[in-house]
């Protein structure tokens, strides 16, 4: 059985931008074409899983599975933003 935490759906680009805003720092981002990315994935075992998660968005499937907040209203689930604020340390800024 699985549960979903709906508030943590985010694209890779949105996650990078959120980190920039929260931390004031910019991760190293390497721009590449789709063909270059596919060649890299084909050359390195295990990177095919990243395609499923990051490129095809297979972690965001809509299912009949209940959302975690509905099942456990007494629990407070950490958001990506709050995790980034904690990782950014004292320099992090709340949005």
C-alpha cells in the first residue's frame, strides 16, 4: 500500500529556482540538449531511473491512492520549501 504527499509535487526547474530563492545560492546547472542527455543516460547504468523520475514525471502519477494529509490530519508533513530552508541554514530566507 502507498500514500501520496501531494504538496511535494515539483518540477526540476521549479526546485532549482526555489533553492536559489531560499538559500541565495545557485546550484551548478549544466545546460544540454535532449540528444546529449539521452546519450548520457544510455552510457551510464542506472541513469535510466532518473529519466523515469525527472524527465517523464513517473512519480506524479494520479491514482486512487489517498493523499497522506487526508489519512493523517494530525501529522505535519515537511514541504520541499521547509527542507530547503533547513538545508540552507542561517542564510536561508523564508518565502
